[in-house]
């Protein structure tokens, strides 16, 4: 049995009464909770051609999936519909239209590329993702088998939008094998039967099984949002129609926020960001130089403290340094004397972070034991090895220093 594919010739037919020819419990992997339904005709396009199947209902029964197996269209439903039943199919027309906008935009772009460079489309799929607010975002991702410069891509994009403004017809034809011999068309596959061609007048003729629009104007607009070299050719990502408009709105709002932060006019963000980046680089270089100077000064003070103290534990509070500087102070100075050096740094209202190291000759001092005593006596957190421990410790520097004076 062969189901009449109503979507092949009328992509805007969204509702139709059909007869159920067969219904059975599915035994296919992944569908064992579904019923397989075959109808005499269908408005549901199955998955194929790089995009998902249509979504919708048979009366009030949800269609889970639509696939084509050996030329037969199988509808997977969550409930049984007995053979011989008349039922009304209804698809999600908004979703189909958005898919057609993006898919036909891909045909248009690839057709222009093929005419200009002779490149073939060697890969395509519609990517569909939902954001945190459950809003659907669709984009077309395609691969062509040759390189294209950014300047040529801009020209191709402008040509495509010009074609959209010309409102040229888009239509599907089902040529016989004999007729197909005289029609030059693009195809990723060698199709020997049931050939269906989607034609964008004057721009493209491509083998395709997916529903198509009636005119280029229905695409509304197309924007190439990303491109990159891929396997000797190019991978392009585009958005069309409503998805392109929503993307523009998002980028427009984002750009306005950046303009406010950067105190610049529209179209000047890139230059303003460059100026800010130059200033940040300069400030970073100054910060690095200051950190080196601070480290040198702190190391001088720490050395004096080490050699002027008879205590085994040297506790040194340096509020303004980071972990890298603190570890450097420990590593550089712990070899100078048989001492344990504890550096307190990164002060907050709750306390300090710390790093502690010991001279390797202090065999009778276990830093792991010290870490345990710090947890018990100071409510500290952290740990490490016998040679170095680190973590965080609440309290003021004087209280922490007094704690270590007990050892």
C-alpha cells in the first residue's frame, strides 16, 4: 500500500480527513509503547531531508513520530486507532512554516553558491533547540565542498535577500525518469526513482523530500550567522524568517546594552571594545608590575622576620596578594631556615586563605597534623601533604598568630 503524500504538492494543507488502513502495536526499537498507523493519505511529512517530521494530532491523539520505511509512511501514535476509522489529521503549521523558511533559505544560498563556484552541498540539517524559557530556535547548518571568502559570503547573502525581495515562485515537481534526464539539478544522492525537485525560479533546482514554500518572499530574510572551514570546504550556519528576526532582536538588545556600557553610538561597539581592551591590557601590565614589586617587598620583610625570630612557626599576613604570590613566598623562603612558614592572604570579612610549607629538615613536624589541629582549634578548612598544606581559616590575623605560638 502507498500513502498519498499530500505535503508533496501542497505544503500549506494542514488539516485533512483520512482513512486508517492499518494499525498495529509497534515492535520497533524505541517505539514499543506506540501504535504504527498507515493511512490512505497524509499531511504529515516524515523525518528526512535533514529535518524532523511534522508534529500534530490524529483527532486528539498525539503523533509521536513519522518515519518512512521502504517507501511506506508510518505514523507512530500514543493510542490505537482501528483500521477503517475516519480520522482528522492536524499538523503544527507554525512549526512547519518556520522549518520551510530555513530549509528553503538553505536551498537558495546553496543554489547561489553552486552557480557562482560550482560547489556541491555535501551536508545539511535543521538544528532545533529550546532555550530556558522553552522558546524554540531553528537554524540551518550546511556543508559545501569548497572554500568561500568572507567577502564572497557577504555577496551571496545579499544576492539571496535580493531573490527574496523579487518574490520568485518556489514549487515542487515530480518528474518521470525520462523527464529528469533533461533537468539539471543538485542532489547529494543518486536518486533513481520517486524523484522530487524543489525549484526556486532562476536560482536553484534541488532534489528534496521536504515541504516547500510557494514563493521566495515567504522566506522573509536570510542571515548567515556563522561560517568556518570544514573538511576542505565550508560549514555555514544560517537563520531565516522568524528565526532570523528573533535573532536580530536578541542581538539588537545585546548591542544596546553594550553601547550603554561602552558609552558609544550604534555601529561603534567594536572600536569601543578595542579601546577598552587596550586599557585593560595596560592596566593588567601595571598590575603585574605592582604585584612583582609587592612580592619583592614582602619577601624582604619575611626574610627579616625569619632570621630575627627563634620560633619554628613564622606566620605572616599579607592581605593584598593572591595564591600564586603566597605559594611563591613559601617556596622561596622555606629553604632559608629550619622553619614552618604560614602565609595568610586574600582577607575577607570571614577570615583568610592560607598556605603553609616547611623546611624538609623538620622531620618531627607533620603539616598534616597541623592541618588537623587548625580544623579543631580554628575551624579551618583544607589539607595537603607533609610538605605543604592550604585552605581557609576564619578569624583575625592576631588570633591565628596566637594559635601558632603554642607550637
